[in-house]
């Protein structure tokens, strides 16, 4: 575990758990669902690798229908890890090949060489920088041969913050923002390509990233503003103790639909950035 400090903000990055952010606090308020809390709330100890912290999604984000996609005239098959689909890439539970903290103890870089079950060669790099007012994230894939790529982050935000030793329902997390254009889902929870209205929550849906920033608001306690170059954001708020707001460079199943898919030639790079800015 690597601990980052900037002002009164703290972050813990875990290279051994896929480079995820295992803990994150702003002004003393822990905002991410940690492994121990996830275990107690889900009844799984240890919890599933996709159910805590803020993990990385690369070289694809979200679902791939039945784990199958075609590229450059060939059909490829990925392991099914959330039946009936492959989901969230190949590094979220894989220890980093290397990890380095900068001399100020506020930045960390992790790298992974892509390998089986991903059929293409390249390198994934994650850079995390903590400042006095923000968490700054950058994901990159450097391709050594032609490949398709989408990237993203999957945070589990606590819906209630511990304020002075007690949980206050009046300060429960609100996802505040102009969510409008939502990808319609089919019976297998895969986007059809059509865009529809947001519909009422709860959601487990992908939206076009709105022009105005999304905010996470714990009323009277803390507000975080999302700034990202990702064109899509997945929102999951179907459980009561944690919600997810996930910046992604492409929607689920982009390897098949081609929506916002980055197609790299050998020597090219795909990047995505996101920034969570503390407002209060």
C-alpha cells in the first residue's frame, strides 16, 4: 500500500490490488468503500475485486457481450467473469508490474504489460496525483501492435460519511448533475446504440458525459466535482450503501459497437483523464 498526502487530503494506492485507490479522504472524510466495509455489507470476505475502492478499467471498460469481439477480420474470445459477459478489463485484480511514488509523496505511477487473456501487446500506465483540492487521474495504453481500447475508473462512493463517529442519513450522497442522454439497454444490459432520456433512478446505466460537471454532494459536509475528457459516464445507484459514478472513454461493449472506441496502430497511445475536485 502506498500512502499519498496533500494538505488535509489522503489517498492510499494499492499496486497489489490492480493499482486501485483503496482509500481516499478529503478533510478527514473517507469517501470510498473500503474492503473491510464492503465485506461486512456484502457478506463476502474478502469482497469481490469489483466491489470496493476505485479500480482501473483497461484495456476495456464495462461489459463485452459474451466475451466476444472482432478486430481486423479476426474473432477474439475473452474469459467470462460476470456471466454471460466479460467485464472491466484485465488489470483490476492484477498486481502492478512496477510502482513508483514521487519524492513529494503525492503522486504514484503503476504499470502493467498487457498479456493473456488480452490478445494484443502493449503497456498500461496509471498515474495518480493528489493535491490540496483534487484527485487527478490519468490512464494510458501504449500499443505495440494494433488494438482497440477503452479506459475508465470504477469508484465505489460511500453514500453516508462518518461525521464525528455517527452516520447521518440527512447527509446522504446525492448525485447532482444534468444527466440527460442515456444509452438504451437491451435485455442483456448492453447498449443498443440508441440514446434515450435518463428515466427515473435507480440506474445501472451509461450516459453521455454532460456539458456541465457532475457533482457528488454529501449535504452540509462535502462536494466533489468531476472534470474529465471521457465522453461517457456510468452511474450505478441500485444499492443503498455505495454508489458508482464511472468516467469511461467508451460505453459498455464498445469493442463491438465501435462507439467512442479508440483504435490504435502500433506505436500509438490512448489516454483518458479524470479529476475529482473538492468544493467544500
